[in-house]
């Protein structure tokens, strides 16, 4: 199937509503261009730090999907919105790692994943929901992807400020809500206690777990499947679809009530990170951070601060000037640089160097 375009919305529709209601408009991460993979474009340059497989892009990850996310994928009637819907359907029908709570990755995947430190390299690790035929390869469940996929970007407009917002604040908040809503669906659909008990006893497999032959062969013991699904056995697809409908109908305030006080705490951290994301204010004093330098010739250098995926290209002449920031305020350092050198550094550039951790805040300078 060739699809002309995929939705460009930054967040899955459910999360977009929650974020709009609870935070405000989130600036787009325009540097992480998934369709025209920016890491692929730059990996042909031998000086870059990352080599990406064009058949996987960064999707060498197998996400677990909560019951309502599975349901919302299965509820899609528009193939443009969930081109990997058939893959999800086939996984539910195969029953392996399909429970009333979630559709989990095969445990063996964890072993291979944990031993492979290179993102976006091995085809063996490619996400099953990645669709190679869409554009240049794209996520097939984009509208319903989980918290981990939603909050991962290879590059951030605001460097580490963006990374901290998405990964340290928004991901745990969304992940917590995902889990809470998954369990809420079980109560709403009245999964009997004996099935719930069996479900909660299921192992969480890691690469250290002992695997049974069933787990290794990706087959299902019908007795265990029945013990988990109870009255919903044979109706797993309808169960998931109903979870999707139930969660989609919730208002944001109802979602927060279901999440309880822990969700409120996560939200306060997300708001703090959001305020940093939309603020361009400068600290009183800064100093050089730890960064790696790779001269590129022609008077420019690649400077890696917070992430090897997201270097800055800077004029080589700028870098010796960073020592002027040691031991004095930003204002004073900018004045000295203006007076003693032929350079003028704008406050916006200081902010950018801070965002990418080429400079870091210095709270010790008076
Ligand atoms: S769900 Fe989508 S974004 Fe996440 S790893 Fe799979 S293809 Fe990539």
C-alpha cells in the first residue's frame, strides 16, 4: 500500500487533547524530520556520529501497547490513519502476549534489544508497526503510538531543554496515565476477579528471566489464555475496541481523576518543564560545559554537547571565547568580549549554547 501522506500532528490525538488542556501549545520539534530522516541525511557525511539503517530509521524498538491503544488502532476504519492495523489484528488473533491489559512485545525481543547498543541499525530489531511502503518508511500506528514513541526525538529545537521536557517530564506523565487508564478499563469492563488475579501474576519478562518453551516458541497455552481472558475469550478484539471507545470518551479532567494524586504530581513536573521549554530567559552566570569538538575545516566545528545525535555546527572562532564566561556574569562577559575581541555575541546565541549544554548555568558566580 502506498500512502501519499501521513498526519503531521506532533502528538497522538488523545495526548494532543490532554496536553492542550493541561499545558498549552507545545512548540513543534521541527528538526526531527521523521519522513525525510535527518539522521539518514547526515549519516552519509563521514564526520557524523550516527549511522542509520534506511530500512529501520530509528524504529528499532518494539512498543508495548495498552488495551485502549490496541482498541483505537483496531477501531480505525481509515487505512491512512493506521496502516499497520492488520499487524495488530494478527497479533491479537495469535494470542501471544495479548492480555486484557496490554499487547506486549515477545520477551525474547528484550534479550536482543539489551545486547544491541546501536539505535536504528539492525533490521532484526525493527518495530513490527513500522511500514516500509509508507513514504520513505514510517510509523504505521502514528495516531496511537505509546508514550515512549510519542516523546522520542533524535533532535530538539531547544536541545537538552526539549529533551528534558519530552523524556524526563512528559514521557513519565503519559506513561503513568497509560497504565492507569489500562487498569481503569479492566474495572469498567468488569474483568472477573479470578482472571484479574491470574493476569496480575503474569511475569514481567526481562532479559534475565527464565523462559518456558512456550515463550521461546511464541505459542500460547490455551489454559493460561482462558485463565486470563475469562468471559472475554474469543472476544478479545471487541474487548480491546471497547477499551479504546471508553478512553476516547473521557474528558481530560476525568483522565486526571483516574490518574489520582500521582498523576497530579507528574503533571506539576510536566508544567515546570513546559515553562522552561517556552522560556528564553538567561541565567545570571554561565560557564563552559563538557563537550566534544570535531573540526570540520572551513572555519567551522561540530560541537557535541548533550547528545551525539544532536550536535551544533559552530564557527571555530567562537569556541575560545567561551572561557570569558568563567567567573563573571553573562552581561559582564558579553561586554568584555565586545571590548577585547572583534566579536559580538548576542544573548540568543548564549541561550542556544546553554540549550545544547555547550555552556551550563553557573550558580556559584556572584
Ligand atoms: S510504534 Fe511507530 S514510532 Fe514507535 S517504534 Fe514502532 S514504528 Fe516507530
